[in-house]
């Protein structure tokens, strides 16, 4: 143990050193906060857009690669559901539901499979009840154990989806939807939180995520760059700059895009990716004497909270004429008036020319979005400079029978004239007809002399200022603070991007170059580190302007805080409290926060901004999905891993997220939701519990979209919240933030006290999957949840020190030491057991067993286990979970048995989770096992990113199993690779452990106060009173004179 004074000194030193490092690494060439485009660092680097980065992810355009193979529930999985029937009783139904849900989107997941699965379970249910009839005792034995299985699982799931659809809501997961899958994903377009458009390395524009709940994944083939070349000797070349199989085009009428020249072979063309930039090098295609480099860039700039929010991308073409004659070249940019899917056929869309200053010209495509979604306007533009002439085709027909210029006519116009100067078209087109779709085109024409190079710049912008989650609430996106909320800014955004993108690239180069040149790193690591950031754009991210929603008619007071008994007990509790009691202060703060919820502003806004202190900037609120197949915003147990990317690159967004969670800790929502695991109704969210997610249908106001289990009983969510908060305080030095969220941290820990069943200081899991591994049951003291709890107690002590709460600092340090001692009983001589229950998985070697140790190290805290034990456990994980699976080239499998076989207890125990593998590697780095860390993490690179891998590039899934079958493409957790970079950034700490000086009387007093709060937060038994919440509500009303 160490003295408290030494902890204070060591913590302050760590805080200062880490803050300096983060500022130097991520802000060296950026101004803190919002910057005007004209203000740039003097250290900016001049970057040639025609030269790809020194280290990039690369593919030939005609590369096929391996197609992703989806997870399937085979007969083995089906029989596994009933293998332990006598042991797990009605939890069998829960496991089945989780199998079904977590296989969302697979082609083999259909209703017949669900029904067949139910037949197997029903068969064993009847057999079980017959065999055990003599042992039946109330609800605990025999047939009653399977009462929840009487309703078929498939029917319950189908009914839930149907009910959600009837309410106009999407479900958190829909396993019956078949999704478009591609193995050719590349760097997506756009900034953060304003919509995303994907792009394949072959050149297709796809995966349109322009609205928060909609993803249209198939390519829109009209959206293309094309090139036309003519030389004095009569040589002519023309092609769409996209490798596309002609089969889909043959089905299109002759007047449509099938008439275009799809001549690109791709064998001489190479795609380079280093997010947020990409380069496509057409080396002698289509003209053998011409090299074309297209550099794509989006404004993802660390610590920049202005341009990083812009919905725009810039494409700079560098043309190298290696021939002996001059070349007349036209570059063509075509775009459909569509937001993906069949949206272009809905009618009433129109296009118009625009001309901006500085020679920027283009076309606006006004899309009148159907199905209640807000309207959107695209801008496609090019810069006219000396020697570059820009012309526009404001409208051509891409499909349908409407009169007007066809796609074929437009193409032939360029082939014949090299521009649109001969076209006679109106400045604004007529609205499109229902069943017909239209597009627009911008052409840039120039002559490139022999032996010379020239540059042409295009931009694509879109303006959709509104975010609608419900009909009652409309939010505005972050970029509208700079461009307004009227939806007329697309041309201005496109114009500014063309002028300013060189500065973006200089800043991005300054950020990335030191990492790329760091000799400690294997070549694959920095490339993958940056490319995994694609999810900050493609995770359906939403970044609001921080203002309350408009058009809100929903009152939340009654629904959230309608409690029905008196507050006399609370009054008595507070009245008998001792002077300077932390618990009383926390209760007072709880009521203060509840009072804020009742203010008019809070009625129309999410809760997090209410925790901002006077003078603090409201940077807006940030959302991203758990995965593009798992529709839950800011899933806390997963964000725990991915949050390292945000705290290192956009710390203000990370603090915003944690404010939202801090506010939600104080939220009580007694409205009922039905659990899919057993059909029971539970409160959506209780006071003191950290929610699993911030909702989906009505984020911030209706949390916990997840309804497979009652996450109020999960054991990892509250400790993870505490650990993230402390890490964020350490990283930013924001003491105002620390003081604002401290009451929520205290309450979150007090809430967990009820799960310490035997009073030994350690929480116990309750025999179901009550943590992020939600098909893997755990019981008693566990390595994962227990370790998080131990680390969270230490973090709470350190946070109390930062906010000046000496009593809580000592008390949580005492609880940390007590829990730490209990945790050691999981040690078996070489690693920490999965749990202490003695079940089939209790001795499993869990890859993630040191999650608590990882975060303690990451926060600069004392280790929760001895160094030799940590290294031994990690060496065991490496030897078993890594090297015994796929030759060490697949990452770390979640569970391995001591006999060297994969733990087949559940779907997730035999999966390899990409984000967890990165986290395990980060833990290894913290423990000095750097080579082992890179070898472990390289398995994710080999599986997801390598040429010989499984086709997961720019869509890294949650995981894959030992049969190389993925589950849940495009997932949040793989951002945890930034935890590895965080581990490399930490200064060395010097620990001097001595006995702390703690006053026994003070500890007794603190324990009494903590216990009072914990009792108020304790979950009721079935049908029991909710007096704790009622008391707090009544006390709040008294304070407000209601």
C-alpha cells in the first residue's frame, strides 16, 4: 500500500506528463477548439496530392479478395442450446434468443430456423419436466423452470419486430433482413456526424448513411468519375474510372448508363488508403502514356471541432503526361439525385446550376426525401483555373421514360465535344417524374503538354441540417453552426472545401507522419491504426449543434419521475445525518440534478449539457451506433473499448458522451419494456444504473434500447463508466468536468453495492450473461467484472482526490484494498479463472480476464494484480488463445480450456473479437510485453485487413469464429486499437507503496453514509415497493415547493 500523499504527488505528475504528451501528439499542428479556415499553424507541411502516402493499405482495382462469410447457426449450435438443460433451466431460452439476435443479418438466419430451434427446445422442455416432476417445487423446479418457453422463441421475436414496426420504430436488431455485402470497401467520404457515403476501392460510391437510421449499402452506379483523352495523332480513350462487371449493366436500357464506356481493366491501377485520405493511381489506364492519380480527402482533423464536422470530400486529380504529344483531357463527375436504394424514383427531385466566386462551378441536386425523412441537397463542383475549363450538365435522365437528355446523350456529348458548352439546358431542371430518376454532371477540360503534369479539383458536398429521431424532436447537426440551418449551404460547403482542403491535408500529414515514421512499430500497425478510424464516419455518427431539439411536444416529467409514496423516510435520513457527511452531500446533489430535469430547457433537450459549468463550451452531443447491424447509440460496454480513439483525437466529444451517461445515472424511467429473454416486463432504467445505451428511437430521452436482458443488473456497466470518467479527467485535466460528474460516479458505485451478496467487498455475477459477453453466462466472483470493479474503486478514490473529497478518497481506497484481496482467489497459479462457480467454464482462459488491470494501467493507477501474475496470465492467453487458433494469425479467441481446446460453451466463447484482441494487446504493452502485443494484434490485421484475409477491410466486424465466419460487420469496438497507441503514450510511473494513513472513525462514518445511499438505490424484489425512488422524488418536490 502507498501513502495518500504519495498518491496525490504521483497522480499530479502523471496528469501533467500525460496531458503534455497528448497535446504534443494530437495538437502539435492544430489550434484547440474551433478554428477559422484562415488560421493555420506555421508548422504545416506542404503535401503533394499526386503522391500517395509512404505507408498505405493497398489493393489492385481488379483484386477479388476473399468474400466475407457470415456466421451460421449450424446443427452443432442448435444442439448446444439444449446440451446443459438440467443445469441452466429457463436460461436456455435466453441463450437461444441471444444466438438468434447476435446472428443478425446472416443469410442463413430465417424464420424456419427459429421455429426448428424452438422445436428442439420444446422437446427437451417436455422431457425435463417429465423426468423432474417429482422435484417440482413452486417456480423453482421442473416444468415451471421452462414456463417462459411455452411461447415459441421465433414467434416472440417476430411479434417484437412487428410491434416495433407498427409504432413506426425500428428494432435494435432485425435478424431477418438480408444485407448487401461487399469485400471491396474503401475510405468513406465526409466528416464526423453529418452523414457518410462509402466508396469501394474499385471506384463505386455505396453505403449511403445520410440519415441516422437508414443505410443504403448497394452502389449507385450513376455516381462516377470518368476520363476522356484525345491526342493529335488521332488516339482516343474513354472510360468510367470504375472497375465494374458488365453483367448488371446489360439489364439496363440502351439509353442508360450501360451505354457508357466501362473499359477499365484495373490490372495497372492501384488503390492506396490511409484514412481519411485515399489515392487511386491509374498507371497507363486507359491511355498507356498517361498516369492519373486521384487523391480523395475528408476533413477528419484531430482537435478540430469545426471543419471535422463538415459533410464534404474533395477529389484532386493529378495528370502526368508521359507521352510525346499533348493530351486533351476531360474529367467527368456524374451524380444521381438519389440517397441510395430506389429513392431516386420517388419523384419531385430537381437540379440547378450554381456559380461561386473563385472559379468554383457546379450543380445542386435537390432531393425531396420520401418516408418522412428531411430533404437533402448535394453539390458537385469543380474549380476553374487557368487552363482548366469547367462546364455543367444540370440534368440528364438516368432511368425511366421521361422526356429529356438521356445518360447516353450526355456521355456522347462529352465524347464529341469534350465539354457541355454546346448543350442548351435550363439553369434549373423541371422536377423529376415518379418512376424516373435524374442525375447531373460536371466536366473539367484541359490540355496537358508532353512531359507535364496538371491538377484538377472536384468536390462533393451535401446539406441535410436536420436530424429527426422522432416526429416530435428535430436536432440540428454541428456543421450548421457555421453554415446555417436552412438547407441552402451545399454550394458554399463545396466551394470552401475546394479552397481549404490543402490546409486540411497539411494538418493531417503533420498528425500522421510521426506515427508512420515511428521505428518501434511494424509496418501494418500505423496503417491499421488510422484506417480503423473509418468508423468515426461510417458508424452512422450524429453530431448535434448542442442546441435543444425544436418542435418538441413531449413532456418527460411524469413518465420519468412519477413515483407514488411519501418522502418522510428520506427526510428522516437526511435529518439524522452527521455534519460533513459525503452521503448527504450526494443526496443533495441528486435532488439538484433532478430539479434541473424539471426546468423548461431540460424538457426540450438531452440531459448531458445541463452538467456544463458556467462558461464552458457546449460542443454538441455525439452519437454512434454499436454497429450498423446493432441499432443502439453509444453502447456503453462497447464504448469502453473504442473510447480511446475519441479521448486521444476529439476529447471534447468524449467528455460530452460521458456527461450524457453521468446525467443518465440520475435518470429513473419507470415505463415498462418487455425482455426478450423471458417475456417479463421491467422498468426501462432505474436510478443509479448506468444504461447499456443511450437509446435508439429517442436517444437521450428513452435510453436502453437493448432489451434482451435487464441491463440494470449487469455488472460491468457502472464500473466501466467510473473508469472512463477518471481516464478522461487524467487525459484532459478538466476538473470542472470531474466535479460535475462526481455525484454520478458516487451513485454508480453505491448502486453496485447490492451485488456484493456476502459483504466481502466484491460484487458477484448472478448466473446469466450479465456483462458485455451477453451469451456467456458467469456466476459468482469473475475475472472480468470483478477486475473492473476493483479498478473502478481505485479510480473513484483518485477522482475523489481530484475533486477535493478527502473522506470519499479514503473510503474508496479502503474498499479497493478489500476487493483487491478477494479478487486474488481467482488466481490458479498461471492465470485468473473465468469465475469461481465451479461450472464448465469456470476454468476457462478468458482473453479479456485482465480488463480491470488494463484500465488501471491506462489511468496511471496502481496495478490491481501483481506484475508477475499479470505477465503470467497474458503469456497464458498468448500461448493458448492466440497461438492455438489459426496459427496465431486470427487474434485472441475469447475462451480456451486448460486442455488447449477452444471453449465451446457458447457462441461468444469461441469467437475472436477484434476490439478485445486490440485491448489485450494494449494490456500487454502496459506490462512491457510489446513483441507479444504486436503478434497478438497482428491476427486482427491478418484476418480483417490483409490481402489474404477474410474481406473485412473498412468494415471490421465485432468478431469471427474459429471457422472464419464473421458476426456483425462494421462495428464500434475495433476502435480499441487506439488503446494500443494510448499505451505507448504513457509516461513511466514510480510507485512507492506504503501503508496509508486512514482514520478508522472517518471510515466508519463514510461507510454509514455510503450504505444509506446504497440502500436507497437497491433494486426491489418482484412486486416490492419502489420507496427509494419515491422518497427522492418527494424530497425533490419539497425542495421545489411543489
